[in-house]
C-alpha cells in the first residue's frame, strides 16, 4: 500500500510538471518533453495498478491455501483428541496416529441414576434407613474411531501433508506434557506449518507483511497452527471465517 501511495504521488507530480512545461517551455520543445512525461505517467499508472492488483491476487491465493491447510489441521486435532480420549495422551508420531485411527475404538457407556443405603447416615440416625444417590456407568459397546471421525474417507492417511504447498511439505507435530503448579501433568500437542512454507512461491515482501499480521480477522503470527506445547489448549489460531477453530 505504501508503494501504491508513492506511485500515485509520483503520477500527480508528473502531471504538475506537464502543466508547468505546457505553461513555460518553448513551443518547439513541448511535444517531445510532453510525450516522454505522458509515457512516464502511463508507466507509473501501470505500476500502481499492478501493485494493488498484485496484493489482491496474493490475498485470494493466501485464503485458498489457508482454507485447505486448516481442513487438515482440523483432522489432525480431531484424531489427537480421540487418541487422548482412548489412551489418555497425545502422540507425536503420524504413523502412530494413523494406526490408532484404523484400530482404535471408543467405549460407548450408559449412565443411569440409582440409590443405595447410606450406611453411615443410617447408623447416625439411629437405624432409620437413609439412601444416597449414585450414578451407575455401564459399558454397552464400542465404536471404531475411523467410523466415528472419517466415515468412508481415507483422508486421514494424508492429513500430515500441507495442501497446495511445495511437494513434500508436512505439518510439524509435537506432543508431551505440561506440569501444573499442583504437580498434575496435563497432556498437550501442537501441529503447525510456517507461512513461509504455505506461501513459498509468493512475493517475499507480501509474505513478510503477512507474517506480521495481528488482527481478529487474520491468522496471527508467522505460522498456521493448532494446539500448543506451552499452554493447555487445542484451538487453532485462525479466525472464524475459516470455520470453527475449536
């Protein structure tokens, strides 16, 4: 945008020069100088258009690539959350995660309210039978993780690949634990790809500007990511315009 303003300023200055020449330069020299200056104006106008339109094209391409990458990050997150539900932890290995999707099962439980005799209170009330409410949990079956998350799709086999990036680019994935002040260890994970890798073939100045974004409508920071190795969270850093980040 700064470049566009500079070019527009140059165009206005050139037009002023053309007017001054028309006013004060001898008649014989006017046609050559005026023609050269109008050529300069047309060239600067083209640069202005190319600058503005180039950024528009960049943003359109960026949004397309981000949207495709986010869909894979959502799949990685869903698979990791399922892994934690069943095993109690996240994994840092795609091979392990894929194997889990293909073989893991969710436990299907049924909860029902019931009541039993509260022995201590019955004794305290002189033998008057007193009851306490409880919840009974029964295992009634199992559901394959793959069926629950991916139905008939096998896209989980390629969820580690970054769509529309340079061939071979994958999301970096980590997993571990964070220890709370109480001593409790909480499992955490993250998956991310640097914006440089998503926008590998784009104008470096526009990519640098995109890496510095801090906006509620943009993807903040220098990477597109979900989860964190420093905080207990599993949300993504993209805005709602790309779909839910939770």
